[in-house]
């Protein structure tokens, strides 16, 4: 890429996406080949090995980063470098509906190789967040910021609220806050895996952070903001989580070993994401964006390639994993109870590294094609 193209694309954002895409790959390899060692949410520190715990914890950074940067990218779309403002509403609506359609079709199919249950997961959540941002996008930015902060910091207060499946409001509350089935026992079950209310707060905050990346913004000023935001999130996490004040349903506790105590401290809830979950994951994202705002080298450029076409990589790796699992199961059978899998978390990391290298080349080829072709439909991938 030319220096002009890299500047226009803001390579630090693509690099950050590339990092979390590889962490996502690790988690999905775990779900394919280590599912016999399933983890709960939050995880059970007494029964989860450190290797498995931290492998799963690494994946926590994916959804917050994707959704925050989706909001930030929507602001950049509305405020292009040429200075001519435009509305992102139409793009957000079309892209949001596109993601939901992908979720319930080819992405859902990729998990099992057939349709029995529709799991509404991260793409569904991003799609709904985009539709919500499209609805609210014309509100004053200060109001959007206040609403985003209110949701992120206040949604834990809603934890005691619950509905039984036969009660009015159950479906809406399951979509917004409580993970569960909204249809079960019919031809196809439908389960909400990603309650969206906290994620709506995250995408609003991402949109409000967009001015940090305005073409008129000084890089040093932006980096100071990124460091400041990261440190503020860490400080709040240390106070609220460290003192078990607020923001997480499961208090941490001291164990006989330092390793287990650390695991307990960082054992935060993802479904829906608690305040503690969002504080620590967004903190690392801010630090990453600060770190990656420097000239590209070979390694960071490779990460940029992964992050430049995230949807392409997402779909590609899911189907590669489905094929590998199907072939492995056909050859070796269900060697881990009712699953085919590996017997140590080290193999999960090794498979992930091999796949990351193998999938780099088709990802780079598509990224290059997307940049050269300039076809409108490619922006959805």
C-alpha cells in the first residue's frame, strides 16, 4: 500500500482488529477441538486449568474491540478526510441487516454443518448495534456519549430483573439483557447468545471517540487521549473490581495460590458483558491503539492485513475449522467423549498458529483485491 492509502485507512485500527481476529481464531479452535473441556461464564476457577482460563480470557478482548471500532468507523464514514460530511445512517442500516442475515444463514451453518439451532451471536449483536446507532445517530454527540456511559456503567443494576419464558417481556429482555432461548421445541430453536444492551453502550462510546481520529487531529494528542483512557479504565477496574464494590456479579476471592487468585480477579462475566469486563478489555484496546500508532514493520503489516478484511477472515476460518473437524472426526472418531478433539490446550495454540499462517495468504489476496477492485459490495466484507 502507498503511504497515502495507509494514512487514509488508519492502519492502527486495522492492526488492532488483526490482533483480536487472531485471538478470535484461538477461541474458535478451542471451541472446535477442546469443547470437551467446556468453560462456564464466568469460569469456574476451581476446575479450569490456568492454560485454559487464560486462553479463554484472551478471547474476551474480541467483541468489545470489534464493536467499539465499529462505532468509531461509523464516525469516520460520516466525517471523511475530504471534509465533506455525510450521513452514515443508510450504510449502518444496510450493513446491520447484512450482518444479521449472515448470522442466521452461513455463519450459523458453519458451527454444526446443519441447521437445528440458530445461535444469535456476535454478528447478530453487531448488526443490532449498528441499527440502533443508525436510529440515534442524529442526536447531539454529548447526548450519545451520556447515553453510552449510562448503559455501560448502569446496566449491572438491571441484573436482578428477570422474566420466565411464559411472561410478557421475556423475549425482549432476553434480547437485551438475559441470555436464553426465545424459541424452543419447534423445527428450529433460536437462542440469544449475545444480549445486546451493553454492546449498544459500547458502540455509542466508539462513535463518540471518532473525533480522536479526525484528519485534523494531531497524532501526539490522540496518543495522549488513548493512554489516558486506558489508564482511567484500569484505575476504575482496580477500584470497583479490586474492592468488590460494583460492576461484576461474582466477587473475586483469595485462593491458596497467587495464580488462582489472579484468575479469580479477572474472572469477569461476558454474557452480558459486565462493567468490569468492559473496563479491562477496553483498557487493553486503548493501549493497543496507542502502541500501534507508529510506522509499519513486517509484523504489524501482517496484522494489518488480517484486520483489513475482518468479515472475509471470519467466514473463511469458520468453514476451514468445520472442514478440519469433519475430516478429523471421520478419521479418528469421537476420541474425547462425544467430541473429536485434542487432549491438551497446547495443541489448541499450535493449531491456531498454523492456521493463522496458512490463512494469511488468502486473506492478503482478498485484501489486495478489495483495495484494487473498488466494488461497492466489497465494503461489506
